[in-house]
């Protein structure tokens, strides 16, 4: 996390007022990719990279938003009704959605500073949305339960920003528990916490290939998988989402699908089963099984869902055989970004070093490799 003391004085210098400061963490998904919008299962954890949002009220009704990362401040006359294709769409979108559900939002100054790597599959957008939401709600003295606030932040991204994401990122950023992974049922938002043992490190390896959920590939894959679901639903109307489909449905009606839709649906149906099984394995301390499921999930993500890229496949491949590896796979929206490696803690430093060297040698790209731990959810900094 960036130093909150420096952040506080930045806000004071710029806006001549003491800010209330809120933290929204990024996340890594251990398993369960492109299952959230199919009302299925995901198992993410929040990480120790986060966005800070500092807020102080204004009396003229205006909204000023400053990002230290962008080095830019933008001032609005008040809550905006529509996006402006600018980074401020994320905080403004959250503000607009909160206004839309009935909160009377006064003018404010908002400062943002984040160390979540951008466009890397670690949910920098959700971290920003969630930190902003807590900040804006503090102005009106309101508290919204975590699951409901996650839905509102997701709506900001779907309806205001225009990115068709699911609920996973906003949910984990708000509701994470330190040292735990969280198995989320994206249908009813019920969840189960699974402790991550001290002996296991989360090694996050950034391929440095940028991806964006707002870009074309994510919505294309989403459409393809939903088209597969629609074929099953023609025969079995009780399958509105792939969450409700079985491998048997795929065997029976898979030939009626476009070949791509068949493969996307195959991934999602299998991934739901793997994710629930992975949580059981983690709860039972069966790391071997967890690693096997992660490997299978990566194969499926890469080959059936075609959601990987050569660099991410290389990063996963190069991790194999390194001492301490439990499991490795591409994490997040896909097409670049980071891999998650579960690694025995005592081997983590050597693992990170060796993986970085192997990747640089193979691809000519210097990766960033971070040894992380599972953090708590969004909160106010005292
Ligand atoms: C992005 C989206 C999530 C989820 C993942 C893929 O992170 O924001 O909602 O769909 O991709 O699992």
C-alpha cells in the first residue's frame, strides 16, 4: 500500500481539507474464471495491493476527482448522468449509481492513489470502485451491507462504464477476510471462507501483457458461452445460466452449438465443478488435489475457452517443476495479465527469482513477480 501519511498530506495540499481515507484491495482469483456472470462459483482472495480514496466535502456542489496515478484532476458540476470515456468514469459511475438508488450526494473532493497494477487482471477497477463507494457513503453517513454494495459497484461498471463484468471482483474487494480465500456462489452471493495456510504463498507473476475487461475479447467470450447455454435452454428451459447446465447436457446437445460456443460452455461447466472441488481440497489441506485442479483449470481456460495468450501459457509452463510449486494458472479476465502460483512459503523467494529469470529468457520480457498474502476487505483507515 502507498504511504497513507503522504496521501493525506497530498489531499490536504490540493484541497485544503483533511480527508477521510478508505482502502479498496485488488484481488487474485485462485480458480473459477468466467463463471461469475454465469451465476456460478469463483474462489478469489483480496491481495495486499490496493487503492486509497481520500474524501472531503465541498460546499459548492461540485465534484473534483484527482488521481495521483494519472497526474490529473477533473472537476464536474455535480453527479453526471453518463460516461465520458475517461478514467473518472469509475468513481463517477459509483457516485451516479449511489445517487440513483436514493442517496443525496453533496459536492466533494476525491483523491485516488493506487498500487494495484493496471490492466493486469488484479481488479484495479473494482478496487477503485469499492474505495470510492465507501468514501462517498461516508459523506452521507450511510452504511450498505457488503454484498449489496458489491452489486451497486458492479452496476457502476456495467451501466456507467460500460464493461460487462460479473460480481466477483467487487464482491471480494468488499468482503474478503485476511488469510482466507472465499468461495462465492455468484447466484445468491452466499459464500464459504477457506483459510490459506501460513505455509502457502500467493506468488503473482505479471506477464506484462495488458488486458482490459472493457476490450473486445471479454464480451466476445461471454457472448459465445451464453450462446452455448441458449442451445441447452431450448431443450431444458430450467437452464437460464451455465451454472444450471451439466456435462451430460453438453454430451446431449453440444453438437447443436457453434464449435466455439461448445468449447466455451465446456469450460464454464467444468470450471464450476473444479471450483467447488478446489475449495474442498483447500479446506482439507489437500494441496496436491488443489494444484491438480488449478492445472486442469488453466488447460481449460487456455484451450477450450481460448482466454489465455502465449506469454501467460509460457508463465504457467515455466513454473512447472520449480521447487515448492503447488499449482499455477492464469488469473482474471484473460488475454494477458498475471498468473497465480500457489507456492510453499519457504520456497517462495527462490521460486519467484527462478520463474522471473526463466520467463525473461524465454520471452525477452522482464516480468514483475510479487509474493503476496491474502488481505482483508475494504475499510476506512483510522
Ligand atoms: C474479470 C471480471 C470478473 C470475471 C473475471 C473472469 O475480472 O471483472 O467479473 O468475469 O474477469 O473470471
